[in-house]
C-alpha cells in the first residue's frame, strides 16, 4: 500500500468513525475530531456518554436538553466544527429530538444559533410565551433571515411578474418584433398558408400589449398557519411584501387556523407579518376562502393563492364549492401544498384530488419557482400545463 492509498484509507476510516459514533471500532479520534465527535454524540447518541470538550462534558447526551448554558456552548461548538448547512440541520434535529425549543426563550441561546428559515418557524411558534427581552432578540434574528430572503427573491419576482403584466393583454398592433405572439399569430393566419412556399402570410398580427400605469391585477394570499406549514409561512410573508411593493398589483394577505386574520396593512414589513402569525392549532380552510372571496371584486383580474396542506377542519363540501365558484367567476386559483425547499410535503390527498377534478391542481412549489408560477397565473396560462413542464410529480 503506497502512502497516498494509506492516507485515503485513514481518511475514510475517520469519516466512518464520525458517522457511526463511539460504538464503531474503525478509527481512533484525537484532538478536534474527538471534540467534533462529542458534539455529534450529544445530539445523536442519547444513550452513550460524551467525552472531550463537547457539550456533554462527561454527561449523557440526553442531558443536553436540561441546561441553557450547556446548550449555548454546544451551539457554539457545532458552528466551529461544521459548515453552515450542517449546522442548520443539527439545530433542527436538536429541536425535534431533544425538545430544545423552550430553551430558545433565553436571549443568550438565540444569540448562539445560526439564523435560518427553520429557526424562524420555531421562534414564531414560541412567540406567545416569549418574555420581552427574548422577543427583541428573536425579532432581530427573524429580521436578518427575512432580509436575506428578500435579497434572494425580490429582483426575480419583480422581473417575472412585471414582464407578465406587460404582456398580459393582446393587441393587433404590436410595437416591436419582440412583442409579437408568434404562436397566436400563426393560428390566426392559417387560412393564409401558401403550400407552394410553405409559408403563412401574417395578414393579422397578434402581439402583447403594454400597460404601464395603475393596478392591473389583484392578488390574495391565504396562508395556513398550522404548525407543519412554518417554512411556507415565512416564505409567503416575504413574497407578500415583495408583491405589495409593486404598484401594478393590489396584494392582500390573510393567515388562518380556525380563525382568519387579515395582515394586509402590515405587508410593508414582513417581520411584523410574521409576528402577527400564530403557528399551530386547527385549520378551517373554508372560512379562509370565504373571507378571501370578500376581498375579490374584480374576479377576471384576480389571482387567489391558497397555501395549505389541505387538512380541512371546517366544512369540506362548502370549501370545494367556494373554490369552484371562484374559478367559474374567472379567478385564477392557485393551491400550493407548500412553499418551501423541504421536499415533498404531507397533505390531504383526497382534497387535492377533489380540487384537481375542479381544474385546480394542488402542488408544492419551491421559493425559486414561485415568481415564474405567479407570472404564469397573471398571464392566465393553464397551471396544470405549467406544473407538468416545471415541477416534478
């Protein structure tokens, strides 16, 4: 075995030892690797003792949930030993496996964590029991995450939706070649096809008009604030603020569980919107749709976006009837099972199938794809075709 091969073998054994934990006998750890192993053991080896400079300090991993100073030290350790993407996974696992949520009520704890969407969701779920000094720290964490998200999505959202609004009307006098809708023009002029030249003579041009002033479309976002929808609430609030900043749109935002709360007047500050939510509790989708119907007075120029896992605690038949009525009136109805990067969500398949029968597909959408989805909705394009083209089943 040459030196290079031996080094590779040693590195693989080291990595396997860190993955498998103390019960594995594939390598001996020392120095920073031993400390790193301790931080992993404190979270994932609840029945084994941790060693070294990690959070366990000789105690069992399960004890991690009982001491705010110890957890704060552990949070600092994982930020030292692991990249940000791994730190966020470990923080989320710690919340779920060890029940650390209550410890986030301590300001020093929140200062030690890595801000991300999942942490924001956890903080929002604790909002009602958070002491005043902790709430200020939480608000700063939420604001940092929101500002980062806005930087990520704002430009693309305004560009996609602004372009869609500019192109949402048809004209027989397109100003520029780039404004011509060639598919529509060819269909309109098929009667003027010359077989000998294999050419269509476009006697009538169909183009995209350009509307530059005033509100062109009304958007109503209705967000399910049940606990499983935490990440979607965060992203939807940020997108709602971006949409509200566009003068060509009139944007309304409501959140709901068994009650409906209209947060439209807070859309200039998505942090205020988020702290106006109350994650957890039941769900009454029918009531939320009923309220949203009252906000729509131009159905032909309105987009209704329902973000929910569709587990209905209200009157199911009435909910479906309301969706059907909105669609028949000309409202473009969009149903998102999730607006997040978390992969396939859990949802009520029976209600999703019933909506599909009404011509309203229900699907999950990532934040990166949401601007394109809204552009398609504004242009009145069939969303089932958009889903088939852009999203995995």
